[in-house]
C-alpha cells in the first residue's frame, strides 16, 4: 500500500481542487481536469430557474474547456510529451 501521508490536496479560491497522489512505483504521470457535469446531466438548476441541457453539451464543453486563444494549453502539454484526450 502507498504512503498516503505524502498525498497533497489544495482547494483554490475559485473552487478548483488540486490533488497529488504519491505512487512511487508508477513510471508515468497522469493529470485530470474534471467537471461536475457529464452526459447524464439534463438540467442546470440555478437559484431562480431551471434550464434544460441539450444532448451533446458535455461533449462540447470537453472540447472548449481548455480552448483559450491567449494560451493554447494542448500545444503546451504536447510539447512536454503529454497526450491530451477528453472523456465525457
């Protein structure tokens, strides 16, 4: 079993959670950006309204979540040797 005391968790001001899991026997690194929204999400419930989520919205978000014309995250990651892929 792994030494879980070396694991690290941090919650940023905007609500994003950063988690680092210590696994010394692994020879690869894995990064995940997860959103609490998926293919089974059918409604967006806000304080005073409920909106119906169209099919395919989660898949669209998967493509645009890191799409920023000022900074191309995918290009930067791939230059570091990362393989970028999305899952809905």
